[in-house]
C-alpha cells in the first residue's frame, strides 16, 4: 500500500513540476528570455506517462495550438542565422516534435501528445494563417532557391583560389558568421565533398568493407539509407508506414521501382505529384555530424569545416522541396562538383578511403559511443550558457580554447562528456588534439 502511495505522490510531483515548467517557459517566451528548461522535459524518464496518440484531423484545434506555441518557442531561441531563414527551417523541427510528442506537444501535466499523421504541409498550413510566406509551397520553392544559389555560386567561382561564402543576397543560408568570409577553394571543396558523401548509402556500405571494426576492434555497427523520389499517393496506398523504421532489401527496392512507387531516373521531379521519402537499407545508428565536423576541421582546417557545414545545411534544406532529385539535392551537389573536377582536373579531390575514414571515425557506435548528432538548427543555435553557436564551439575545442559547461543537441549531451568523447576518438585514431578545458 505504501508503495502505491509513493508512486502516486511521485506522479503528482512530476505533474506539478511539468506544469510549472510549461508556465515558466511561457513567461520566458513573452519576456524574450533564453530558457530551454521546459524543452529538456522530453529527455527525462518517460515511464510516468504513456504518450497519447492523436490525429490532426480529429484533434485539429489542439494540433493548431501546439504547432503555434512550439513554433513561437523555437523562434525565440538565439541563432547565428537570420530570422527569415530560421522561420523556414523551424517548421521541420516542429514536425519532428509533433511526431514524437516533444517540446510543446504535451498536455498540461506533461503527457506527450503524438500526432502520428502530422506532415510538413500540415504544420505549414497552421503557420500560414498568420504568416502567408510560411505556406508549404512557398517554403519548398524558397528552399530550392537557396540550394541553387549556393550551387550556382560554387560553379561560377570554381576555378578561383578563394571563394566568398556570400553573394549579392547575403551569406548563404543566412548564417551571419559567413558574412564577409572568404575561404581557400581547395580545402573548402574537400570538406564539402567529404561531408556530402558520408550519408550516402553506397559510401557507408563501402566503409563497412574497408574499415569494418571500431577503435577497440569490435565489429562496427552502422545504419544507413537514402532519400528516394516517390509517388506519395501510391506509397500511401501500400501502407508501408514509416519507411525509415525498417530495412528494405535491394529486392524490395527493385519491386517498388517496378510498381512506379520509387523513381530513379536522374532528372528533376515536381511536387506534389512526386515527393521524397527516406528508405532505410540497414538498421543501426548512423554518423554523429558533430564528430564528422571535428574530424574534417582537424584534418583539413577551418575552411574545410565550413564546407562540411554548408553541405549539412543543404542536407537539411533538401528534406522538403518543390523540385527534388533521386539521392537528394546534397547528392546532386556532390555529383555536379565531382563531375567538374574529373572533367577539368582529371581527378576527384577526395578518395574512397578518405570518406571511409571519416565515416568510421564519426560513427555513433564507434568507441567511445555517443548519442549526439546536432541538426543544422542546433549547429547555428546559441545553447543556453554559450556565447557562440555550436559550430564555432567545435572549432574552439580544436584550437584548445576553454569551453562552457553547457548541454548540446537534442539529446542534451553535456559538453564535458561530448568533447571528452571526441578527444578519446582522436587519441584512438592517433590524431593529436588538445585535451578539452572548461569554464
């Protein structure tokens, strides 16, 4: 009986705490203060509540309210990218939180509200009511334009020794620390092409053949998959659900191609007749983008790290486009640049082994294991307690600068733990870096 009473009291305490954090987050939002305490609720023990599975159609008003609050909450964070850019990036984050019951997708006592039928377009439809520029067609068009801006700029200045990371419209992807910055072309392209290939399923499969073991000689576990152009109506009719949750064999993929569900012809496909979906090909954890950026920065310099960062930005913008291509626009960017290198210089600036070393080093299940992998949003965000966005903190680590004791990424990984993990990975790879210092 006492155990039941203790459990009941613990549940009530949790409910009061969750409700208090929600109220405080609202106050902070209204006052313009930086506070992610409420957002950290999602990382706690969720055994107190089972998620409520809701429907956008059936629970429309609740969905609308959660979307508006979550978007406003995220928009109030401090970023190193312009508000016009972040406003078109954040609906992607809101979608992920709606599908998983994170952020403001909770009830008054902290129970996760999962909208299993939430989509990017449905999120944008809510935001469009008060900001017409956030309609899904407009955002998709705009994202295509930002990727094309970068690609056209790189091809225009391909043979120059230095490349500016801005054009007449401003820094690419609105990132302020790129404003006025020029990079040496050779390392910049190296970093961009390395990062652009580390998510490619064929490159990951080759990595497992070339470097099949972790730093402590266990077999490396590495998941992978790829963006496919699909006919969304046909895909929905098949009832496959989340195509990233299970592995599809090569035979299954061929069958979906024969059924005109997946399209592989190298051309541009227009939304809404066509869209993209991620199909997993091997189960397992993938690559930590933070470790990949550190590896590229340490091996090839800051200019290469910025190239990798821009490749990651393209990968983020690529998820929801008006015009898409098989393998994603990040893959298309890599193909275009590699083709030009072969045509004009007779060789690629990166080798298969260089890509394999990067993937092996940054794999989450290498040793020591890490849960962190910062999204583009997190890389340009000033985490609470930091005077720099996360990407620049990573460079400071490589330079031996003291680092703040903060939490990183969605997983809220303590900086002390992550940078110690990075230090030990570099040590295992016999690449010297300064031991992390904190203030």
